[in-house]
C-alpha cells in the first residue's frame, strides 16, 4: 500500500533536508529549482498563451511533476504577462505583440541604466522618493505621471489639512492614470496568485511540498541588474566605488527586510536567491570580495539564523569562487550550480555544501537518454554519499526533450537508491 499524502510530504521534506545537511538519503531527490515553459511546450502551448493563461500553466506544471518523478512541486517561473502589461513594463519583454516578442519566445530582461551614475547619491539619500518619482516612470509607460508632478516627502501629508493637498494632486490626470495602473497591477497579480494557490494546494494534497515561495536577489545584483546595469556598475567599481558600496548597503537593508516579510507571509522555509553577477568573468576575486561577497554572505547567514534554508543559484562558472563558498555555514545551504568543476568542488566544498543541479542543458536538449544517465551516474558516484540533488543547470530547460527529462528519474532508479 502506498504511503498517505502527508507521509509522502514529510518524506520528501526530510529527503531534501538530509541532502542539504550532507547526510545520506534513501534515494537521490530530483528537484527542479524552477521551470519556465517546459511543461507547457511539451503540451503544444505557446509561450504567449502560457504567459496569460495561469490555470493552464500551473496545471501543466502539476502534470509534469507527476510524469517526470520530481520530488517537490516546482515554482513555475514564467512571469505573468498580464502583470507586466498592466503598467506598460519597459524592463521586461514577453511573448506576444503586446510584449514585443514572438509568440514562442521566452521572456527577456531589458537591462539599462535606470539610475544614472550622477544620480546614485540622490537615490541613496532618499531611496523611496527617488524610486517613486524617477525609477517607476522609467520602468513603466503607464507610470510616467509619477515623475511629472514631484510629490513632497510623504510625511509632509501627516496633517489632516495637508492631506487634502495630496487628494488634489492624486486627482491630476497623469497621477490618476498611474494610480489606475497600480490597481490594474493588483488585479493581474491576484489572478496569478489564485492559480498558484490552487496548484500548491493540489500538490500538497498529493504529498508534494513547494520548492520555494519567494525570490530575492543579492544586494549587488539588485543595484547592477535593475539600477545601474552591468556596464554602469562595472564603471562604478572604478569611478565611484564608495558610492556603489553605499547603494549596495541600502539594498541590503531592504533585502533582509523582504526576507523576513516573505517568510512571515508564506511560511515556506526555503529562500530562492538567484545570483547574476558574481560568477567568474564578471569581476576579479578582489572585487568580488569587496563588492559582492560581504552582503551575500550576510544574507545567507540571516537565512540560517531565521531557520530558512537559503537556495542560491550560482549562475555561470563559480569554480573561481570556491574558496569563498567554503566559508558558508556547513550543511545549511542548498547550493544550486549552473557550471562548475565538479571534482574541484568536492575537494574544496564537499564537506560544506550539497551539490544541486548541473546536468547540462546541452544534454537535456540535444543529448540522448543514455548520455543523461551517464552524466547522472557521474554525479551520483561523486556526491551520492555526501549530498546530491538532481536538476538541470538552472531548472529544466524549455527545449529539453521529454525522454531526456524522464532519464533523470530512470537514472535514480538505476543508480540513485542509496
């Protein structure tokens, strides 16, 4: 007789926790960190449709989880297209004419200098006001009214008489249009939240825990990705390093606050941390140690202190950073890797971090099932006794062949029962 859903749920949670703690598990778990369009594409659904039809997207994710033997209910990280459309998003492009991409194209980030170099000090001095009056209008075409009529500091309106002034200002057409865009954002987000909530409840009833509930970028990545761009932040490291560090500190304070807020709301004790600019090739070890590592390490330690398992996705090649990673709390971090020297990782970090991911996209998309199995066997031989979770380099690639994804589960049955 098969186990009850609540028993399966507990077993899967324990299997993940044991792997993170570098304990031997009963079998190697398969746990996509996230999925994008893979579950919908294998059902013949275009990326355009997937971005707007939230119920269909989550149902496809449920079917994929059951079909391919995944241990957790993965987050479907296709960002809701109707949400971006609600405020005329300029920072993201998505499938369909409204989003600017072909119907079968994955969403794309538009990196730019949304804060200019000579504005960074102004942002640091008043991050809330600057974001409201200058960053928001640059992010969304329907939010331009926020920059046309600069508002005084909000605490100026703490008098009931002066609040009438605010009421008058909010009624001015450009500001009124921006307020309507915020309401449209709320409505769009409510739709995807409802579909997501139904999916998570269905998966819980079947015995599947959620992989994670919220994503937080390290402070440096927020500054580089969303404010200054790679070009801008790289120049800042040379031209105004102290100002850049102050901006990173501002974002660190906000990041730690959001960490605790997300945990309080969701109750999911796993925090996804996508890392974009810390890999080898983006900056020297000296720069990494000065601009990136201190706030990232502090974020990890804050997670651990709060009883949250941090789930950093080390995007790019992190082989040059292994000596840094060895400083992380042993047996507490679910370290997911894109590209890395596996043997060197085991030598430097094998007694500190679980090894998660790293089955190459090239194999999952263009390889054969046997090639996938051979790669999984190599991983199990290296890490099966010391902490291993199987996945692609960053979730399951959109264009992965279904038979190759099935090969992950087949390889666990062949080699991964420990």
